[in-house]
C-alpha cells in the first residue's frame, strides 16, 4: 500500500501511472481493454492508450486478438531475476534442495525485504502439501506462518506492534491468531522451544516450523529457515523436524557467509 505522505517530491508521474496500469493488468488474468484499464486506474483513455502501447512495446503487456491486454513475458524474466537475487549463493539453493529431497518436506528461506517479511527461496518436497501462495516474494500472513513468526520474533515488542498494526492479522483459517496478546504468547513459546511452529493457522491441515539462520543487527540481513508438512506429522515428529531444521540452517548459514 502506497503512503501518500511519503510521496517523493521528484515523483515521475508517467512512471507511476505505467506501474499502476501494469498492476491492474496483472490482477486481471482474463485481460482488460484500454477502457477498463483507464477506469480501474482513474486515468483518461488517451493517457492509458499511450501507456499501454509503451508497455506492449517493451514486452510487459501483450495485446490479444480480442483487444484485451494481459501481462507479458518480460514479467517472467524479471521474476526469475528476483528469485536468483533473493536466493543468494548457489550453495544455499543446493542446501535447500538437498533438505527437501532428504525429508520430503518443502523448505523455505525468509527475510525482511523493504521492511516486510517475505519468502526469498523455495525448494519443493514431495511429502508436503502444496501451498500455491508460498513462492518467492510472498509477503502476506507473517502472523500466520512459522517463517513469519521467526522473523517477527527478532523485532522489539514496539517494532512488532507497529508491523502488525500496519499489515494486520487476517484470519486465514479459524486457527489463525488474530489477537496481539495470543500472538505474543505464541512467540514466547517458540523462543523457549527453539523453533517456531504453526498448525493450520495459514492453511488447514498444513503445519510449518521455522528456526533462525542468521541473526544480525541489520534488519534485512536476518534470515530464517522453515519447512512445511502435514499437520498430523508435526504432532508426532516435532523434535525430529527441529533437529533437521537446525542442521540445514547451519549449512545455509555457511553458504550465506560466502556471500559476505
């Protein structure tokens, strides 16, 4: 969400409008006409037409035969670049893939990106339930995922309060913690056990566990490792999950050290 009070004095409005057009098209998988884009972005049709033509020339939107526009292939290229930059050294990706292969559980790395909790790398495991939202760049539901909890636990109580107030505590499932006091108690329990856990709070039937990989005074250098598994398996295997996560976390920490 853009903060109007934080708008820079040298904002280039044509660039801002082009990005709004791109966002509108991206949210409409069936495509939008120029008039529909103009209405959604609160722009004139003439301005929208010029912006869309430019974006189409650069490959960021594609015009279909019915006159509607969808996102272009350049978006996929930028996403691949984002994933590569987020993941870090190749040894880190290899450590995640090896962990996913050995355990069968999907593994995730997360860190603060622009002040938000975000997933930065993923290795899918065949025994984990597939959760389509959990991809690099996902920055919602920090209060409902173990990965998010592990990162939020590194903040001071005041910093955490401001974070949750800004991004909210959406109830993803009936089990999602939406009260600040319950959330704080949950974080404290995670710190005591040395592993943050959630069971069915983000997706029913799915559990997630996370440990801190790299503590750091600098917010965006803090990294956590998480894995997802069927909730029923977490009930019986929590200690094993923690031991394996800590082992992988050490390997990831070593890999990240090569980046410094």
